């Protein structure tokens, strides 16, 4: 996997993935930003949500669950000192579908957390406390 990050201006950077996609990142206005781009730590948090959501949906589909939607809401707490690392992250999955099995959804969330999500597992090994829960919404 490769990526490139290019400084654009002030505290603005353009990230380019090896797969050819780009994202604009920027520091806060207090550091000279213009509130145009996503903050790098926000992007890391979104990456955690994307990695976990991918797993949950994939596992539910393999279990032949009629899943029609999945939203991961993430809440993170950061250290007050520099470096302001993540200390904890909570993921709340809102899984929508028809006749979803609570047991299967619980299993999908647990498998993502314990076995498949590279992002959360890597952060946990670095000392971040990560928790998960879910709710099921009938489609």
C-alpha cells in the first residue's frame, strides 16, 4: 500500500491514495486553516468507522442476513497533552434490514472488533480503549 501527501498552502495538504483517490486535509483555523478540508485525526477516526462497517456488512451478507443499511457513529476522546492521541473510541452501529438476527449482528460486530478490523486492532495494540455496541432497525 502506498500514499502520497503534498503540502498545498498554509496548513492544507492533499492526500493521494495508491488507488488513485484524493482527499483534502487541513489544520484548524487557529493554525491558519480555512475550514475547507478534513482534519487528519478526523480522517483516522472515519477510517476506523469505514474499516469496521465494511466488516460488519460483509459478515452479515455472508450470513445471508437481509441487511439494507449500516451507519457507524463514532465518539473519540483524545489526550489533553501533545501528542493528542486517541485514548478511547466508541463505535455505535445502527444496522437496518429485514428480519435481522440479533445474534448474527452481535457476532458480526464482535468478529470485526476481535478478528478482522485492522484499524481498530492496531489502535488497541497502541493503547486505545475501543468499545462497540449496536442497534437493529427494521427496514
